[in-house]
C-alpha cells in the first residue's frame, strides 16, 4: 500500500473515531466539505501533537544503546510508544514478541525539540507504530525547530 492510500485510510479512521461523517464520493468535491474536513484534520493533528509533546514516552534502544529508529519512505523515524502495551504490540507486529525491549523514558517535546535537531540526518518520530492510534510526526516546521525541518530554512 502506498503512502497516499495509507494516509487516506488513516484520515478516514480518524474521522470515524471523532464521530464525524465520512465524506462519500458525491460530497468529496464540495468546497465546504473539503474545507471542513481539512480544518477538522488539522485540528486533530494539532491535538495529537500537543498530547505527544506533553507525554512521557518510551523509546526502545538499539544494540548500541542508541534510540531505535526505522526507515520508512526514505526517512528515518525514532519509534516512541505511549506505554509498554503499545511497545509490546510493535514487537509482536515485527515478529519479535518474545524479545525483551530495553527502552528509555523521554518527554515527547524533548524528542522533537532537542533530539531530532541534534541528529546529523533528517528524522521524524513515529508514535505508537503498529497500533490503532499511531501517528507520524515528520521533521517539518511547526513540529520540530525550523533549523531541523526539511521545509525550514537551512542554517549556515
């Protein structure tokens, strides 16, 4: 499944969770519906980002005791989880349910504001990967500091 298909499915799932009507094929082209859906989606993302930034999250460690990352769509992602159950779901989805995952507790804002900018490669954060409430926070303005954002201004 491509990114556009996956993103569309995730958006539809989020709309349904919020109890909003899912646009039908007949209403997709209506400007008011698109604007409303866009506003709702933007508000949902800001709400999740705010929640993530204020939470203490679990970040699994790799074999060298560094933060565990995964590659998706040509970009690296730090994997973070809201709790041990979410981390366990991730392990099972990877076929590593038997493995003991060591992890570090980190405040979400610290990952986005300090860790991502300190890396020498572009990196985002994947929150609760393999879970029904998973979300990606790409290295973009408004999510990470502008100097670390792919769409931000490069520092000299």
